[in-house]
C-alpha cells in the first residue's frame, strides 16, 4: 500500500504532524509513505503570496486575522462545503503540478494535515483521480469549517468537543474519529525526568521552567525572562528560540541572577526531552506543541496565542485544567512563582494534561486508515465460487 501525506508549510505544526504520521505508517510492513508539501507544487507567485499573507496577518495585524478566521467559520454544513469548493476553484490554476504528482505516484490513500491540499483534491482532473480514499487530520484543538470538504472519507479529530461540533453541523458521525493530534512516536515511550535531566546536563535539584519562544515577540520574551530572573528562587529558566532568529540576540544581556540559572538555546532536536525535564512550560498555543506537552503531562502557561485557532486551543487547555492562559505579561512571573510553590496544584495540572493528551494518536490514525483500506480492497475483490 502506498500512502500520500499532504501538508502545507504554513507554520511548523503541519510539518510536524506529517512527520509523525510518516513515522507511524512506517511501523507497519508493506507500507510505502510519501510526504509532500503541497505548496512546493504551487506556482511561485501563489506560494509567496500565501506565506506572506499568513505571516503578515497573524503576526502583524492579529485582530484582522481573528476577524477573518472567525468570519470564515461557517456553521451551516452545505454553505461551508460550497465555500471551500469556491476557494479550491480559485486556487486550482496555481496547482497544476499537484495533480500530476498524484497521477504519477498513484497512492492508494491520501491523508491531508492542512486545509489547502484537502480542498484541492475535490477538483482534480478525472485522469488524476487515482487516489481513494481521502482523509483529513485536523491539527487544531477545535475543527474550523475550512477543514470540511466534499469527498472526504474520514476526519481524525483532536477531541470529543470537535466531534460534537461537527455532528451538530450535520457531518455523518461514522466518518468522525477522535484520535488526538498526531505527535512524534517517541512521546508514547516513558521517560524518567531525572534520567533526561542527566542526559541533557540539567540540574536535578532545581525547578526548571522552559519558555518556547519560537513564535513569540522577542521584546515580550525579554520582559518575561527579566521578570522571572528577578522573582524566582532556586530555579532554572531555559529559553528555546527555535526559528525566532532575533530572540537570542535580544536576550544577549540577560544572564544568571543570584538564585536563577538561565540557559538560552537556538534550534534543538530534543524538544520532547526538554518537555519531560521541565516542571512548567511557557508557550504559545500552537496545536502541535501543546499536543506534545499535554501528551507528556507537563503543566503549561499560555501567552500571546494568535487570535483565532490558538485562542481556541488555549481555551480548551485552560478549561481542562491542564494549563492557564495569561493576557498580561506582568502576571507570568507571579503565576510561575505560585505554581512552583504549590506542587499540589502542579500535580493537578499534570493529571489533567494526561487525561486529554493523546501520545499514540499517530499510530491510531495509521491503524484506522490501513484497516479501512484493507476492508475496501477486500470488498473490491471478486468473490470465489
């Protein structure tokens, strides 16, 4: 069986989900996995325009992005399906190479982890329609109507809330599967906090607070870290800049304080180890990073979520008791201090996170798709007389 995973490189979350699913499918014998960025098969003009529009609206004019996001979430099923079809018709002329890719690779199933490739599949030329069934993996904690398209054989959803919303909108419950957002397979394997700290040369006797700053404003991170250095005692702060190229430079003059150690990291390949090693994490509310944190049961403080899907993600996490969302930066240091001084509260948050975390989501999705494909294949075989 050949599986095609399609994503769009708008943010790291979709890429991470595609990688996790690739890992999961590769665990099964006889499966060939192809993972492709749909934007790589778009015209350069379209690709640059979409990337810049997303970046500028979500980061520079977030309230406009919020208005567009909420305004495009259509509750009526037929209207939402037709709206997404119209968008696909407008985009299709820029994606002629995508149909050719699918025709030439002839996958047995296509799995989409972002909205753009999913809606384009509705309009492939007849000669390109060699790939059935088609599945959609929702990578936000609430399913927006832009994920819904004609011809989808199954939706894999993060939680019961999203499933109930889509049922209320009229989708067939038989194609709605609550699995969680796919995270890398190593997260399903147990790790010891002390062993991970030893491996990463982190102190065993200090509380560790990790701040993932890849998608945050550098000056706002500076303010948070400065306040933590002044407020905390017997702690270590780890700042991960990731793709935020300006962050490390902005933090240059910040160093250890009397009672707090500071570690500043760029791009790392051991995010999961750091999540396990941490007592508390400060982050935005991207669907993938929060899913990874929840799956490990690490308490979270959410700051500066992008209006729209990240605000909804933050609401889901806060409502479950797995984290807190703070609007004022001045409240981050007091919140961290309170939580570290109240281990019983941190433990409650850990338990709540584990209750909604789904470390085996990728494997569940892969298993369901393979089982579905085998059932369909068996039905197409001629019966023996």
